[in-house]
């Protein structure tokens, strides 16, 4: 496949899935906008990618910053074709009654409201241009509780419903909206989970986690018509048939 001439904005692009996705889309010819709070990291990655990449410092929990990031992307490259709402945090990890309510709320601000802000800011322009793809990074935690992850599970459940609601409202306007549930990925988030020692996920051996390049390749595949059957829902990278379709096995 080729993404030549297309423009992709990726939040949480300073590491992990976001960084791998930025590199994968650029390799297929896309213009990429790397968005994250980590200004130095995204600037370095964009510099390594080259002229088709820009870095935009942005806190996705601030709607004004999200709106400005999307506007800068469009100014730089002409339009926005793909938005990947990837930014997310897992903290605070701990039992609900012991969790700091302020920290709990900040996770909702980033993981859930940040996705809503991306959708809200990107959808009008995509509808006006006649189409676009929005992929929200989901999780198995969207569909079942995990001990110590009340904020993360709640936020991802909300993201799943946002995906469904946005698809219901905008599919007939030319938008392709879906989620990616990548499973456990060898990223910094998994290191934080392991360090917590809470719940069975923290006990997993590092070797069972998939590399971030796998979800990156899946995101590319999700931008093709082959993934249209999954509009309005989650693509689960735990499923062997999805891995086969992407070419991972």
C-alpha cells in the first residue's frame, strides 16, 4: 500500500506505538505530524524522518492545544486525512479507595477527553473534504475490569463508546472511524505496569509483549478498505485472523 500525498496526525508520538506509527506511515509516503507533550523527543523523531514530518508540542487534555495542532497540520500539509488518537496514560494504578481523585481525573482528561477533543477538532474538516479516517487506540480494558486500573478501564470504555457514537453520526458523511485494541505492547507503559506489581498483567514476562511495530503496521492496514468491516468497532490485535490480514503471521 501507499500513503503518498496523505497527511497523518498522531498523538502520543514521542515513543511506543505513536513513534512506530509515525515512522511506518512516513515510510509509506505520508506526511506525518507528531504530537505530544515531549517537545524534544518528537522534534528529534521528526528530524530523523525528514521533510515530510513536523513536530507539534501539545497536551491533548487542553482542547485549545488540540485544535491548534490540527490547524497547524492542515496549514503545513494542506489537509488532514488520518487522525490517530494514541496519547494515553495508565496511572494511577491502585485500588479505587486508595486512588488520588485528582490523578484519576487527569487520566480521564488525557485518555477520554483528549480523544473527544481530537474527534471534535478533526471531524468538520474531514467532512468538508469528503472523507477521512480516525483511529482511536482502545484496549481490552475497555471491555472488562482490571484490578487497580479503574481510571484506565473507565477511560478506555469511554473511548470505545466515543468510537461507536462518532461512527454512527459520521459514517454516512464519508468518515471511517474505528478503534485498535493492540493487546500488551513492549512500551514504557508496560514497564510502569510491571513496576506496580498489581494484577496479573504486571506479572507477564516481557517476552509475551508484542513490539510496537505490530500495531503500527495494523494502523496502516486499517487505513485501507480491507478494514471497513470493523468501522464503528475495535480491531483486536490479539486475534490471529487480524494478524494474518495485516501480514504479521
